[in-house]
C-alpha cells in the first residue's frame, strides 16, 4: 500500500504538472515527496495522532484495575505482552487498538463501554482487540485509511488545478475521472480490508478466551449503544479501528460502512459456538 500510494501520487503529479504546467517531472517529484512524508507519518506517528484526536489518556493499573485485570487475563491466554491501556472520555460505548506492533500497542476503551458491559462481555471485546494486535491489523488498517485519505486529497488538488487551466476539455474530463474514481477505489480498498479483518478478529478473539457468545452479546449491546449515542469527535477515516462503527450513518452512507453488519458477525459467532461447544 505504501508503494501504491507513491505510484498514485506520482501519477496525479504527472497529470497536474504535465497537462497544466508543461512540467511533468516537477509535478511527479513534488507528489513523490508528499507521498514519502505521508508514509513516514502514517507508519511512525499514526497511533499518537489517533489517540490525540479522541483525547485518549494512557492510564495505569491503579487508575483502572478492572480493565487491566481483564486485559492481563486475555494476554496470558494469548501469550502476548501487555499493551498500554487508554480511556477515551466519552459515553459512547466502543473500543479500538492502535500501534505498529505488539510492543507499541495501545488498547483504548471509552468510559461508556466500561459502564455498559459485563466482565465477560468486556473480555470478549478486549480479546477482539488483542487479536487485531496479534495479526498486525492496526498498522494495515491505519495505512489503508491514510492511503484513502491521501489519494482523496491528491485528487482534489488535481481537480482544483484543472479549474484554472485553459487546456482542452479532454484534460478536464481526465481530471474528473481521477477525482471521482481514485478516492472511491481507495475507500473501497480500506473498507474491504476492514470488513475481512473484523470477521477474523471476532473469530480469533473469541477462540482465544473460548467465549464466542460473550462477544456476540457485547456486539449487540454496542451496536445499540452507538446507534443511540454516536461519537461526536474524530474522523470517519478512523472508523475502521473501532470494534463497531461509532459514527452516525444512513442511506447512501451505509454503502461505505467500515464494518460488516453486526447481525452477520453475531451469526458467525453463534455458529462458531455450536461447532466448538464453547458456550461462554
């Protein structure tokens, strides 16, 4: 995806520079530098940016003993290092994980989820997030979200450049195609990755603690909680990081949902419970 971002940025830079300023080399190089900066930031600082955008605060065991004890239990079962824990100051019940790898991982939960779920349900949610960390999903989905946002930004720049051009209508048509198709392709890539990874994390997390039904119950309660009280801060580009979609949506927006339907996830978890005999 890093290479895809560089290639697409250079192509858009070539269009802007070559078609509108008669200098495709400079346009390509400028956008190559932009792609490099975005790649660097997304790899090394995306986790801090996400935590900052939701005002998440890293907390100690003394500040949240219940949360730390449940995560520690999950880590022992999964043979994984203990991640840092953070709390997001909102009553919207949700959770997400971020970080490049197991050694840099942070699991963040909202104040709302701590008051809504039982210990078993919360354990299911946290096991889901630990499965994401184990599979390095956070880096993958963060980069995918960054790619989608960056391509959309570059396409808009290309379109704005065409507005001041006196070249033929063919150029404007080409730029219109880039403006429309590039962001859609990038977003669909991010959503496809997110949906597949959510199913996988549901399965691996529930098997990790042998409680698929506890996670199923948690997902149903979280969906209802987020429908009633959607989150009010943050960017929709980071929606794929949460265990359920935290943003309000409807109509055409549902075509671009970052998560599979909760009903489909619950059905899979119930089928998993029947196959394995795990009833928790």
